[in-house]
């Protein structure tokens, strides 16, 4: 990384970006007057308070207060750092992100550049290794063993290629002999988990004698691998360890491929293994993902719910499968809201998604998914199995066991329905029990913001109108007309006037971006969301009127200061001239 991203490039990117198109691709929007709206993706709500303005290129939630431009949305929704959000947005418009020298010390610049370059080298190396594994599936001396295994699992060459499935022979240095030809390269391979440091300081391949499944992040970069052993070796599945580019609790195998295969993903099915994902795609269910050998984590569930509204967890019906489902449910509770669905499928003993879809076909398998057990039913079923419902003590214990789970859930009709169903289990006392539940349960997940009414002042109104209609700066004969004013808010207004004068095509999103991460930026974000009720065709006149009021206010204030000083201690020659001008104005 050469340095900072040039301001001009960020301006150009925001000028090209359409925030409505960007957000609608992730959160379906509906037209509401001149703006668009949806239920907020950043907090739970029953009615939409998330508003997106195409004119301002800005979004704002009147419920939780989240706001920003296209870059801000990518940072919050896709959980990206600022440079990554720029890269992501730029890639959407086929723009290359340039870099410029920054003001860091040479040592800091070097460290930052090295860290950035290291990751780019890591991604490149992992992609090369993935291609090497794919090539080995064609040329390795024992390739037939691997090919026969894949064919035996019903996989075609097309689906194998789509998922980049490869192979590595059971040799200690099959990969190392190609990529570990220097000490630096060897260290990088060890750091990336592709090699293991041997007892005699001679690294060897981590993956040997395995079918290789490349794990891609949300941008399609290979960040790790999963290997399925051929033969009787252990473990059956081997995954990459945690590295500087791979964090298994945050990634989902097959998500990138599912997005590539479906322009409008409606639902995702979570399965346990790589082969399940690939086999399901082979038979037309091309929306499956796997959680990489871990219980589905809160981070993975958040990614899933930000991608689709319907998630189906498909697990084995044994104790381990139900335990995995319970952990997934527990992690998902804080994310459950109206309009979103988490359901569960438990397969018969001895079956997995791969074997089931091969036996019964896509239609039958998807019918099983359609009849999946809803979240609430699953919770009641599991907890009631552990409770004696024939005794008062058992019912009380059931009530207590539900408290912890209900407390994790944000307010929704789903939660209300669970409380009503729970109360109904107590027969005649259901009304009292429901009242008790509502009293005892604390809504620990709600994020309510008290909307304070913004006081109307000339400077606030001028800033708000300028943010919304930057072109009205042209109505001012002189953009430096307020430079001498010493009043609260004037320095910020002057900065905006200069920015608008320098770039006559600047838009609201670009203006806000100039102040990212500053206190002024926070102030501007509040003002751009302010409902001042000034129509667009009146904006210029109201703006000029606000400027005039500021000048008049300054003149009155300065006049009073000079008169007071004259009475108290007298004025110098320059001050007397100034007072005379004010008297004549």
C-alpha cells in the first residue's frame, strides 16, 4: 500500500455511487415519497424507520440513529474497515483504488505498507496454491483415486471446477516442493497454516492425501482450505488454522459461491461439511453453506441474516446434531426479528444432506427444507422434554428456564408469541403468568434513541440547506462573506462554503465524507437528517435569508460591544471608524 487514498478519488467514487442501488441489493427498499425506506438492518423494529435519500445519497434510521453515506453503509453492514469499504465500492464500479504518500513517519509508512503488501501476497499465494491443487487433480500419479472418489460422490467435473476442488497426494512435501523454495516463502507458508514446522526445523505439508476445498471470503479471495482424507487416515476433515487472513468463526464455506450462483438469494441452508455444500449444489440446491467445523457463531449468523431473511440449519438427528442446533439457536436469539426466519431440519440416522439428496433428489430435499421446524417450536420442544409438565414445580422450572432465552431476544411479535404460548401452558393462570413474564423480562437488546428536537438557528439552517443543496452556494456573491464573523458554528459553515465553491458538482455524501471521524462530522450528520420542512424550490431564498440574519446578528452584537467599550474606556481611532460605519449601515 503506497499510502492514503486520495481525497479526489473518494469524491469521484461517491459521485458515481448510487446509495439506493447499493442498499437495495442488501436490504430491499420501498419507495416512500421522495425517499426510500425499510426496516433498519442495524436494530430490531416492527415498522420501518430506516430512510434512504437518493438526493442526499445518505441513509438515516430514526429509531437507532445509524446514518451515513455509501461507504459508511458498507462499513457497518458488511463489517469492513474504511479502506476495505472503499475497495469494495470501487470494485462494484470497476475502479482501481490509487494510493498517495501520507503524512506518517517513514517508519510508520513502511510498517503500514508492509502489512498491506503482506496480506496481498498472502491472498495471491493462497490463490496459486488453490490452482496447484486443482491441477494436481488432473496430473498427480494417483489422481484416479481422487477422481473416482469424487465421481462416486456423484460430482461432475463442472461442479468440481465451480468450487475449485483440488487434490494433494500423500507426500510430505508435495506443496512445499513447489512453493517453499526460499526461507521467506517457507515462513509465509507456515504462517498461513499451509505447512507445519517439523522437529528438525524442516517444514512439511499440513494437507496430505486429501481432497482440497478452498475457503473463500466474501470478496472471493482464498483464505484457507478444508481437506477430506482419502482412505482411513485421521482426522477425516482437516481445516486451516487461524491465520492473519483466515478466522474460521467469521467465514462460511460456500457463501461466495452461493452469491455467485444466485443474484437474488432468498434463503440459505447451513450444513456441517464441505462435501454436503458441493453435493447439494450438484443437485440444484445451490444455496448451502457450511460453518467450517465449528458451532455456528454469532458472527456467522450475523453474516447470514445480513445476506438473507430465511436460514435453515440442517443437522444430523443424533445428540451431536441437536446440540449443534441448540448452540446455533442460542447464538441467533439476539438477531431474531420480525420478517426473519431461523428453522431446523434433523436428518434420519445414518443420513446426511449429501446422501439424502442423491437418494431422493432436489424436489424431495427442498420439501424437507420447506417443512423445517420453526425456532419457537424447536425451543419449546427441547425445553419441555426436560420438564415434568404434570407438576406445578415442573411448570415453574419451565418458566424459569425460558427467562434467559427470552431476555436475549429483541422485542418482536415472535417474542410476544412465545410469551403467550408459555403463559397458556399454565391454564387458568395464563393471564397472570403473562403479566408476570412481561414484568420480569428485561429488554436488554433494544436500542432506543431519544429524539431531541433541533433548535432552529440561522447557522444550523444555513448548514442544513447547504448540505442538502450544495449548489445554492452560487447564490452568494462572495463565499468568504462570513470569514470575519466570530460566532458559534460559523467556522464549520465557512468550511462548507469553501468546499462547495471549490467543487460546484459536490453532493451531500461527499461533503459529509470530508468530515469523517470528526466532531464536526457528527454535527453535520445530525443536521443532514434534520426535518426542517424547507421545500427544495425555496431552499435558496431561505439560505440567503439565514446568511443575512447571521450578518445582521453579528452587526448588532459588534455595535453593542463598541458602544459598551466607548462608555467604559473609550475607543481608538480604528474602532471609532468601525462604529461610524455600523451606525450608517
